[in-house]
C-alpha cells in the first residue's frame, strides 16, 4: 500500500520569499515520487520526479525537491516565489514505472505581492 | 514533450443524457490511460485504468455501467458518462504514460468540466 500526506492545504508566501511545500509518503517498496502543479480549470503538469539516483531533483520553473528516505519526505522548494507560482501543487507516489499513482490532497500556494 | 489532448474542455448536458469524453496521446503510444475525477478543493480520485484492447479496471465504488471506458487504440481512450445526473457534475481528467518508457511519468489532459442540469 502507498499513501501521500501533504501538510498544509494552503500556504501563503510573499513574492520573493522561499517556497516550501511539505510531502511525506508511505510505501512498502522504494518509491517513485512526483510533484505536479495544477492551474485553475486545467490538468496537471509535471514539475519534477524522483525515481532512482540523485536524491536532489531539479524541475521546471526553478523548483526542486529532495528525497529523504530516513524521513520519508519529498518536500518541494523554490528559493524565490513569483506571482506566477500561485497554483495548486500535488505530491504523488508510485511503486514503479507502470504502477498506479497515488496523489496527496494538494496544497494551494498563494503568493502575496 | 508528451502531450495528452482531452476533449471537450467543458460540457453542459441535461439529466438523463450521456456524455462522451475523449483522451488522446498525441506524440506517444499509451497502452494504459487513467481516468480521474476531481471534486472541488479535493485531490484526484482514480476512477479507472483503461487498458488498450481489453476491459478497463475500475476502482472500488466506481460504477462500471455508469462510467463506460473504451480504449480502442494506443492513442485514444474514451469515458462515457451514461444517464448523467447532477451529482455526476465534476472535473474529469485523463492521463497516460508512454508505453515504451518505463520511467515515464503520467501526462495529463487539461480536464473536462461536466455540468449536469
């Protein structure tokens, strides 16, 4: 079984401030981990993914995430928030390349000018 | 990059009618596509896994006779909401993986907003 917990359904940051969105996972096998972003009335766009190898993963739009096995975490960060980063962010886990993907409940990021 | 096209983006229908939603992978082949439903301020709920050339696999609690899924080719899956009712109003999103890339992530369509009146 696998699951994802995203702490904080809403996060507000000031423009230019650090963005930190938290994600903890549970998986009985080495996980594949993903972060997706969703803008209003649109589908999801992949920000970054971790499968194997380097634990610090860089994605699009300046985002990165670090896989920490000991903490079962995969937090998403960005050094400096832009107004265009305001969206809903979903963390997801799967147990392998062709396996089912389980999503967290999402975190809505608000960027304050 | 991999593109998934979902159509229509919005549909309004009357209660009792059926609605078909199409999901196409434009530049890759997908033996498996996934259909999700998203409720307001909620996460994505996996409804079913669509398998090319065979029957779809439905998640627990999803009515297979109400949500008909057909995956007739490696690039097209359809979801038909039969005898729609207002409680079926929701945002439906499809996704697909590249069949020839083991580590391929899910690629999502832009969703379909269904409103049943």
